[in-house]
C-alpha cells in the first residue's frame, strides 16, 4: 500500500511514523516534511469507529486551514486499493511520550485551549483530545492532530464537546459497565486494547466504544454542576472522606428565606383537599381566638378565615421571609416566634391552635407540645397536620430520601396520636388525607434545594424498590413522577 502511495506521489522514501496497534490497515508515514495518512480500503473494519473517513477528515482540515497548530491539508487521493490524505508535518512529540512538569503542562494546556477555542469558533469539535493527539515541540509550541473523530457543529456545542466529558451511570448502568469490563478483561488482560498498550491502562472511552459496537445503548446526559473526578482508587477514597465534598452533596439545613420565594408554587400547599380537611376538623366559631403555628405564607389562616371571617387570627413563624408573603389586608396578627418557645403568648389564651407541616421541623417536640397545651384554654382544640410515609415498608425510603432534603422528624399516624396522648389531650381523633397524582418535579423544583440534592432525590425515586413505588402509586410520566402522598390530621381537646 505504501509503495503504491509512493509511486502515486512520486516519493523516493518515507518512514513509518505511526500505526494503529489494533488496525494495521491504517498507517501514517512521513516523507519530505509531509505526513501521509493512508488507509487500506480492502479491509477497514474500524471505519464505523470514526466520525470521518479520510475524505471527511480532509474537508474538516480545510475548514480550519488558518488555525495555527492544526495540520494544513495538502492533498486527498483515493484509488481502488487505498485512500490517503497528505498534510504538512507539524513539529513536536506526542504529549503521551513526554514527561512534563506542572508549569510546562500549564503552558501546554493553555495553548491547547486556544486551539480548541479557535476550532470551536469555526464550529469544529475535535472529539478526541488525548495525549497521543497533542504534539509538543521543544519551544513549547503545541499542535493538535488526528481529526478523524472531528465533527462540524454549532459554536456552543463545539465548546461543550471540546471541554467537557463525564460519565453518569444509574445503578443498573454501573452493573452493565462492570459486566462489560469483566468480559473485556477476560480477553484483553495484559494485551493491547484500543489506544492503550495494555488493557489495564485502557481509556474508558475505548471501552464505551466497544460497548456501543455491541449495541449497548449509551445516551448523553446533562450534568449541570457538582461532580468530582475519580480516576484512581485513591481519588475514590478521598471522595469518601472529603467532608467538604460530602457536605456539598448533602445540604440539609432548610433555608426558609430561599424557600419563601417558591413556597406558594408548591402544589400540595394549595390543595383544597388538605386545607378543607384542616378547616373542617378545626371548626372555627365566631369570636374565637385562633393561633396558627409555623404559619408560613398564611395558607391555613387564609382558609380558616374564608370559613369564618369573624374570628380573631394570630400566626407565628421563625421566618420573616415566609411571613412577608402574607398580604396585610387579611388583618392577621403575625409575629416571629419559635414553636418551642412561644414567649409573650399568655397561658390559656386561645380557643384553637393549628399547625400544618411544621412539627416535623421541631428541634424539641416535647417543648413544642408543652407550649401548645399552655397557650390553649381548657376545652381548647389543637389541630395538627403532618405528612406520613405511605406505609410501614416505605419508612426507610422516606427517611433516606428526606435526608437529602432537610433534617426532619418522620411521623406515622401512631406517633402523632401518641404526642397527643402523652400531652393528656382528650377526645383524640384523626383523619387520613391522600393527595393524589402529586408531581415530584413540582415539589423538587419549588423546594429551594441545591440542584445536586434535587438530582439525588429524583434518582432515589426512580431507583427505589417496587414495593415503595406501589405504596406511593408512582406513575412515570415523561420526566416526572406522579405520586399519592399521605397526610394525617389529628385533633385533641385540652
Ligand atoms: C412547610 S412550612 C408550612 C407553612 C404553613 N403551615 C402551611 O401549611 O402552608 C413550615 C413553616 O414552619 C416554619 N418553621 C420551621 N421551624 C419552625 C419553628 N421551630 N418554629 C416556628 N416555625 C417554624 C417555617 O419557617 C415555615 O414557614
């Protein structure tokens, strides 16, 4: 093949510069300061591994002809037996053959970055930035070669493709990857694989390439932020103990200032089915004095007032941002107070105390219950509303999942009733309310949580046990999950 090529281009001699370890029908020769990339057309099973054949590579090179550090294309020829592109030879050694200090590496990467930016500007994405393809000369000039994986695209897409690449696997994806790794290891251990001399040093991209060839579907996923590079077992150990990383991963302290912005957009907050049950159980009467604890954006107070405008309404909360969402025209008496210490509220002052979705935030449940009891008149009513796991078998999932949302107490109906019993409330009664088809996306998007936590919680829903999915009656709709959520409303009399 090379001899025919020599005749075609009238070359006296040439030296073999590179040949693929796996694909011997693909070689690169140098003669007279020109590089000849030659492919034997009689047998090139690797053609499907490449984004471009030689003709495509040649036309891409023509598009970036003025970019310094990219080979200038001279000629393209095709015969019945072989195909060849001729390019100007660029100075330097592949980065993979060099040992470079961090300072030199910094210069090399900076120069490479400039080449990639220039390519991106022309809408060209190289797609194969590996040390073998980066040439570094003694004067530190840098060149990028081998454009057979290059593609034409838009500027922004090219930027993303040049600079980012990361793998995201579901639990099942990891199993598939492990199985394929073990399969390949059996055959290639100690032998060359892809671009590596031995399988043990193979590029993970070559493993993916092989898997794609086998028909294993791989998809693009967008990772918006928050990742850690784990290349080695040491990196993995570090990731496990890097508390800063783990803390970033699990941010749980609820930031009510942040949550206040989105709170009223939460579907469950506005659901009449739940609010009307709280209102019905509360049964407010004319001229009664009502206190709503952890009133937030005032949803419960508003619903109660609609039912009975002639009562006197008070609300307390620890977050001014949440209280600021309540229109002054409602005429509620609002103040900043923690449920564990209702300082300034007189003993036996209220006919009714309500608390919806607040008690799971209590730092001290006993003190919170003591305070409710203290401020209620004898014969006064306490209405407590809380969310529950859908059944006992889902408690572990519920607790694990909420670990990524906030520090919270998990209540089953029994736990709530026991709070009332311990506090010596009488005539305890309860109702269960199910909110059907609640959107997981709506909940997470309006939770004020960091993206990473949202991502983890979402994934936990997709990966959870079938029994949990059934308990929540999960329906998978496009990118969302519709679920049935369980709430308890408990009433007790002082
Ligand atoms: C999930 S929201 C519920 C708001 C309202 N009750 C509702 O049903 O729409 C929880 C509210 O409890 C408040 N909160 C959290 N911890 C509290 C505490 N220790 N004392 C009083 N309020 C608290 C938060 O600021 C927030 O407004």
